[in-house]
């Protein structure tokens, strides 16, 4: 079953995605990574990236489709950071339906207090960009390179701006998912191992239904 991760910054989506990936059953759909890879051979995409412009949804979705068709027989996919809007969500679930894939959105419920605490302690690897929340750690747990505080995590305005964008653009996705009924609510206000334990057992017992309405 494919998984769509939803939640504010600091809710721990990235950490749980890493843990799922380490089980070997999943592969990550990273839009940024796919675009950077494609840009090497595609001048149109390179043009968008060079200009720092938003890549059109058509391009993004054709890349997602390509990747699922290539790797989807053996793997389930994790969507983290996409969809950001209801229109992207509807388009994504339509694509997954066309490809006859089962999926479940997981909403990471967390208090703003905990999210702010986590973002304060968050540092990012300068090489592989993975996040670390361990205040004691000096080096990245994945590639052993240096950890640094992200400029936009240091800045409260930027943190609040990202919360605002989530509630404006992405929270309506959560509401749409609730309406459709195919959702896992996850209490993400706990330590990472407790969250992972619950996430795994909830995924194991979740029954996919496209028409499962409350
Ligand atoms: Zn690293």
C-alpha cells in the first residue's frame, strides 16, 4: 500500500519515512530528487530549475507515473511533501487509481508546542540533507558529515510562514481525506519509536477503500 504523509513541519514525517524505507519494502517519491535527475537530460526541466520556478503539475505527475510504472511492482511508495494542495491530492489519487494501486494518507497529529520544540532542535546534514533531532549528535547518522541548523528553522517568521502555508493549502487536503474516510490518524506527539510502532501496526491492519465515506 502506498502512503501519503500529511502534517506540519516538525511533525516527524521525514523521520518516519526514513524508518519505513529502512524496512526495505518502500521507496521514496522525492519530487526534488526526480526533477534534478531528469534535468540532466531534459532541457525544459533544467530551465525551470535554473530559474527557481515552480515546475508545472503535468511535468511532476508524468515523472511520478514513470517512476511507479518502473518500480511499482515490487515496492510501495511514500509520498512526503506532495500533495501540497487539494487539486494535487485529487490528481495523485486519480493517478494511483488508474494504476490500480492502493494507498492511505497518514495524518501526523501534533501540537504546535511540540512542533516548535522539535524545529528548534533540528539540524540538517550539509551533505545528504537528512534531519537530525538529537541535540548531542555532532555528525550525520547516515553519512557522518557535519550537521547544521537550517537558516529557515532559525528564523521564527519563516517557521510560522511554513505553518501558515500548511494550514492554508494542505490542511484542506486532510479535510478532503477525512471526507473520503480512507485515513490513518497518528498521534505524532510522542517519541519516534512509539510513533513508528503504531504506524506499522496501523498500516498492517488498514483496509483500503476508495469509497469508504463516514
Ligand atoms: Zn548526511
